[in-house]
């Protein structure tokens, strides 16, 4: 076990934009500490998620009654009740919302109650931005996998839209690999639908009745990698107050989709090879191996064969992952699929827009002629933009398309804010982080900042952060 595992709460910087899937997430935060609510709202909101913050159990129940959430971050101790009781209520009114319990002091005596209400994930204060983002991302991907598995695919295109020879060949590959359990490697440029292919294979396989587990390997902090994949035993490192199920256990009897598999660390590559060979693994801090039945589908936009030849990816793991191989192509190579993709994305079922827009012939010609360097993903995003800015009664014109495509390809320099505004934003973020790292303790935070406690408190008040003090400080 390395030092980073023993001290998982070291300072780190989150990589903004590393979790694009969170743009579709709805997140509920139930915590009476303003500093926690602000930190979660700022950090997760930066990724595009819709974040709702409330401070009591009563407000949490009211929020759950008004709308459905993908992930709920709930403090263990609320002013008007127990966070675990609120989770139990949530399980009855919104069973497909993933619960994450926030706690400052993990209590092993509550492990049985946590198991009863279905809490598998603890977020222990203080937590970093990367730990927060990865936790929300992982739980959201579990939710989205369950929802997608429950929704049947269109029998005509099995999830792969288009009429080109390339798409027909991809459909044949999907149906071929869906028959068995061999590992499949999907390789191709970013935005070419690798996850869509993986989901189509799973949804037409014998494992389709369990949700496919999707994980972005590039998004996992290195020091959390082994614990997240394999889980850990109670006492494995500081903060491990209970046993934790890893990604592999969650994927038992199902499919595990490893996106950006080329970004796995050498240590996890070696352990995954063992799982592929023997279908067993050992938790961090445990001695007895566990058996699992997992089907692996991997995806990458990198040349794994070249990486293996250069020693940056295990050669034996590469050949195990590519028992079945599917290559995707840039959209520019099969432009005849653009019109049916546009029809799909603008339909009510596609999710890109609830409006049904008319597209003028000249506008369709422009969209079909464009080279789409960002591939299918860029096409979908462009249509979402057109859906937002265009009047449904008028439809999409060639001028609309030109405007959006030009805007999307301009390199507009970012204008820095005035110095006073930049300094104020920096100070607010700095003092919020210091409070969070020291669990709201003013004295400890002031000492760490090299400031007198009184001056630190005055600064908090001037920045509007004085309400974030813990009541027991």
C-alpha cells in the first residue's frame, strides 16, 4: 500500500471538464453547512450538473417530491433528523437515486443501518474537489447504466444510426460479439460513438438484465484507483472504517465498460490481467480472493498496440482485451449517415431536444457537407444548440447553421476579469477551501493560513463566509 492510499485527503486540484457526462446529471445536496453546499454546488456545477441544495431533512423530502435526482449527497447529521432516515425515505419515493452519505466522523456502529437502507458510498469530510467529482460521477454512471439497460433499443438500428456500409458492418459486429462473453476492444477517434457500441453489445447479450457499469479510467485519481476498482477491507488505510465494494463487485454477472482504458496505471493493469485470466481479485488490505463473473468491453482513442510496443501499456493485457476488435471511423468517412443522425437527434426519443425542428434543405446541405472534426458528438451538440436558438415555427435556416458552425470553430480569447474581481474570487475560494480542509474549525484553519484567529474571522465576515462556522467551534 503506498502513502497516497494511507492519506487519501491530501490537497489536489480537480481537472475541470474531465466529467462531461455530468452535464446531464441532477444532484441533490442535503447539508446544513453553507460551506459544504457552496463547495459542492461550485465544484459539481462547474461540470454542468444541475445542483439543488437544501439544509434540512424536511426540505430534502420536499425536493424529492418535486423532481427526480440522479445522485443525492446527504449529511449524516441534520438539524431535524438522521441522514440515514432520509435515505430510507428516498429509497421509497425515488429508488433509482444513488445515495452518498456525507460524514465528518465515520461511525462503524452504523454500518448495519447503512446496509439496510442501501448506502454503499461515504464521503468523509474534509474531501477534495477530485474526490467529490469522482464520487458523483461514479454514482451517476451507475444510475445512467440502469436507466439505459431498462430502455429497449430500436430494433431497426440496435442503437447504431445510419445507412452506410460502415454502420451496417458495425451492427453485424455488435450482434456477433453479443452472442458470447469474450473481451472486446473498441478503438477509434473521440466522439465516434464507442460507448454507444459497447452499450449495444451489452443490451443484446445474455447479461442485458443487469446494468452495464461504465467507468472513465482517465477520470479516476491515481491514488484512488486500486480502491475504486477492487474495493478495500475495513482498516486497510486511514479512513477505511468499513468494507467497501469496488467497481468489479458492482459489475458481477454484468458488463464492465472501461472507457479510455489506455490511461490505466501499471499497477491496476497488472491486477486486471489477473481478473481476466482467473475471474478473481483481492480487495485492498484483504488476503482472501473474491470470485466475480464480469464481461469486459474497453474503449480507447489511443493506439494501444503502439503503447504496448513502447512499454507504456502491458502487452499481455492488450492481447487479452482485444479478443474481439471493433474500429470506429470519423464521421467525415461516412457522411451519408449525417441525415439519419440529424433525424435521430432531433426526434423526441433521442433526447437532444424535445422540439421537432424543421430544417431547410440548404441548412441540411451545409450540415451534411461539414467535416465534423469532433465527429458524432460535435454533430449532436450542434443540433442541441440549434434547438435552443431557433424558433420552431421558423425552423433552421442556412444562416443559423453558418452562425453556429462559425462560433464553434472560432478561437475566442478569454477576457480576464478586473483585478479586484479576480482577487475577490481567489480569496473566497481560498478561505472556503481552508474551512473545508479543517472541517469548519476556525482556529485550525486560521493557524494553517498563518493568520490570527480574529483577523481570520473578520476576513470570513467580509467575504460573506461567516455563516459557514461550525456550531461547535
